[in-house]
C-alpha cells in the first residue's frame, strides 16, 4: 500500500503561491512544483466559501449533504444552530477506515464533528481557524500529551474590529510561532504513530490572510517605512508555512505520495456583508424587524466597547463563545420579517421567511419568486456614492446553482460582491432606496483586510505521479484521488473523479 501525506495550507492564495515560488521565497513548494503536478482547484467558494471543508471531506456537493457553514439556519426552530451528527449526519472519508485497511493520522481538519473510533488517530480543534467542537481527539488520551508539550486551542478567536500596530505585529509573530509548533507536532505524530495516510491542516495563512493582507485596518497613522515593514508580514507567514511543509515532507520519507493544497484562496476584502441587513431593510421598506426585548439587550451590548466585549468573550469556554455568536444573529420578530440575512463571512446569504417551510413563515408560496426578484434587483441598484461603481456583481438563487437532495437547506439568495475593496466606501447609495453610511470609512468594520476568493491550488509529487500542469481540478476530486492511491473503494455517493495524472 502506498503512503499518502496530505497537507492543507488552508486558504493559501494560488496567485501568492505562484508569485513567491518564482521569487524563491517558497523553496519547498517550488521543489514540489518542479517535480510533480500543479494546478488550481475549483470549489464552492464562488458562492459558498464556508462550504469548502465539508465538500472536501465528504466528496459531495453541499446540495447533497446540506452542510454549507459552521452555523446554519434551522427552519423548524427558527434559529441558527451549528451542524451536528443528529441533525445533519456527515462522515469524513478517513473515518470509514477499519482494521486491515489504511491507518490514518489526521490533525485539525476544519469544521469536522467530534472524533469517533476508527483505524487511526484524529485531533480536532488544536490550532484551527474554524472548529465546531472544543479541542479533542481519538483516542481521548492523546489530548493530554499535546496539551502538555504544545498547548491546546492555540489559534486565537478572530477579534472583529480595527486594531493597533502592536496587535498586527503580535498576530504575525503568533502565526510564525504556530507554524513551528505545527511542524514539530506533525513530526512527533509521525514518529509516535504508524500511518498510511497523514492529513494535517495548517491555518496560519488563513488567519494571516484575513488579518495581515494589508494595513488598512490599523488604527494609527503609519509612516511609509512602517507600511513597508508591515506589508511584508503575510509573505513571512507563507515562508514559515513553506518551511514547516519541507520539514514534514522530509520526515515522511521518500516512498510517500505528497499532496499540498488549499481549497480556496484569499484576496482584498470585498465583502459588504456587514451592511447587508440595512440594504435589505431599505429594499423591503421595513424597520429592522427585531423583537423589543432583543433590541434592548443589543443596545446594552453595543454600549460596551468592542475591545472589552471581545476580551470577555475570548475568556469563555468554546461552546459559550459559539452560542453567543449565534445569539446575536437571531432576535427577529417573525410576524414582520419577510426576508433576513444568514451567517456568512464572505458572501451575502438571504433567506425568505416562507410559509410551509419556516415554522413561522409569512411569505406566501405564490409571492416567493416576486420577492426574490425584488430583493435581487434592489441589491444590484446600490453603488458607491463617490465613484458610482456597483457594489454587487451578481445575485443568484441557490436552486439554480445547485441540485441535490438537500438543496433546500442552502440560502435562498446568494450575493456575490463586486471585486473591489469594501474599505474604500464612505457610503453606498441607490437612486430608488436611499443611502447607507459605511460604518468605518477607509477601513473594514470587521477588521479583515483580506477575504476569501474562489480558487485554491493543488500539488502532488512522488513515485508514479506525472509531473506538469493539470487543469480542471475540482474539490470533489480530492477525496476519490486519495482513496484510489490508498487502494480503497470510492463510495457511490462521492461525486468527483480520480485525477487523471495519477498512474495506476
């Protein structure tokens, strides 16, 4: 049986990878590209950026299994809730491995359910950017020595809002530190455990991509010298990731098929999701449809400085922090709400409060199409007040984009924003619906200078792999390709194909 090492440089942008390979800043990835295959990965991130990990580890479309985000809308309870095995059962492909088959060691796959018994070792929530559960493992006793030797839950929760220069530097330095710990932990696991398949997610470039893409959101005025110094932070994080990858590959040995990949990329933050509820309010000509009690509690929260709120939240247990995230996105008065926004960090997701589907739905089925069209046309009418350029590139109905048994769990409408920096707004306006002031002119209100872009990348090298460029790689092809190399059957429900450049 061939051994497979798969390293996910999560949300690493292919344009940056390609640029820094050419400049010699990523020598280990450069060596892989020269001796193996390379191509860009298409995923669901064009409309559903948060769906990528679920698509990877199930080998299925989000319309097939229904899971597209770390927090989802439940039409029965009329609340947002995290996906869970009892509600939306999905199973990562390696958890199918049993005695006599390949043995897997898996570290920090994003947004997977609690580890369960299988032929191998799995750690979840150690240094993740997104995790549905607290730090845990199978077998359970592994968490003790990882906590003792490396710490646990060492990737900080992202703090929304602008920040200072020293916070920017601390973020960079922490990502460099975590890269070193990631390498050492992977090597330690390789030495302690036997394995045929080793999969590990590194999140430093993901977190760094959001926070370190540019200096836009630093509160202080920076000199040209400071801007030049800090603008190099993300390259340093990528270089540290490349160094870690090289060390892990060396430990894996020569007779191993090596994959390095990202499922989507990163770019300038073009998300206007922060103001989407206000845009929707103007289009529907409704006051914000919150309950009176929720509105009162929210006013109290908003009176507390953002920095203090986040310090308090970060000190809470994992489950409490996630509950608060969901709580602040609820609170609608359903008797007055025809449409509302769902949780999304990248695109705009809108749900219609539809009779017969939502427990407290008020929109008649015969009015659904007209309401979707009204919202779509209204959103496309908004432009930057200074330049006149549209802020929305497209609005699509998920029912027209995706087909599958659980397509109904996807948002009704998906907004893809214009690919221009959202931070440049002072206000956005529509000749029909009016004007909305941008909350933080010149900056991103959530503090992200970078946000997700659709394309990822894929590299593979080793014995039997034809070197060269490869096109048309889809995220759904990755799991079948791994299973094929390991000599395992590909489940009927998987929707991708084995990559054609893999020799039998």
